[in-house]
C-alpha cells in the first residue's frame, strides 16, 4: 500500500495520482480534494485500466468504480 497526502492541493493530488498510475497500480483509493480535478483523475486512471474508489466524498461526472463513506449521523451519536 502506498499513501500520498496532497495537503488539500488539487494539482498536487492530480500529480500524485498520475505518478501512481504510471507506476502501474491496479486500484486507486482517493479522498477527493476538488470535484473537477478528481473527475479528471478518474478519467485518466480508467484509460490505464486502473479501478478507482472514492472515499468519504463522491466524485461526480466520471466512471467511478466504487464509493465508500461513513455514516455521519451515527458517528455523532453517543453509544452507551
């Protein structure tokens, strides 16, 4: 597993994703920083036959493979 952090910079995230795709990864899990740039990442990944999973924020207008998120309501509830 390789982890990269873009520090909320969409252009850094795009370059990091491109580097990983060029290294030959099979699956990219991304916490999208910017919806437009992230859709471009998905499009680029799909051209290289890389599956893409968006975590915590949905990426619109692209051929996303999976979306995983948390239940924000349940997280805010106190359990006894």
